């Protein structure tokens, strides 16, 4: 996982945000939209790219679908995806199915 960047790095962006709702997030990122309980979960895309390299998945959406079935955002880590191994708590385990699951950094 990657820690969120300090908000002071985005002074100009925070000033431009009319509602003051600018929020720096970590990677992976989990959030809930408003009071509706609409959940969003995603990451920058490295786990999906690694799955595409290690499997016969034909597209990022197929790899992301496998992640959702396995309830894990980075099933190849730390074996082939550089990350620290976790002993007590795995931050990539999907505890509950989100309404939206996304992965960035893909052409399509």
C-alpha cells in the first residue's frame, strides 16, 4: 500500500476546489459517497498489470473480475508484485463487495 500524500502538497488544488472537498487518498483507496452508503474501492493498477503479466487474462477487466471473485486486490503479491509481506493484517483483502471497483492506469 502507498500512504496518502500530505495535503500541503496540493495547496493550489485545494484553493481551486469550490466545495473544499479536496481529499488526498492512499493506494488502495476505499470510500463511501455521501449518506447513501455507496462504496467505492480501487487502486492505481499495478496489481492488475502484474496479473496480466502472470496469467492468461486477456484484459484488465478480466483480471479485476478475478480480484473481485478472490476478494483480494493484489493476489500475486508479494510473490511477483513488489510489496512488503504482511503478517497480521492484509490491506488488500476485500472485506465487503463494493458498489464500484476500479483500477487505474489502463488504456481501456
